[in-house]
C-alpha cells in the first residue's frame, strides 16, 4: 500500500521470479538458469 512496502516486497519477488518460477519459453526453467556464472563463483 506504500512505497516502502513496495520496495520491501520487490527483492523477494524478483528472486522467486528469476530463480524459482518456471518459464514456458525456457522449457520450464527459471531465467537464472540461462545466465552463466550468476553467483560469481567461477572466474
């Protein structure tokens, strides 16, 4: 209902959308599965 609530909800929503939600265009995979070295662990 407020800007501060919207900001607080955005990061968790983006994480779910990009890491857990299956996308039909990606054959059921989340968008994060398409990004190599997303966590920065491989240099």
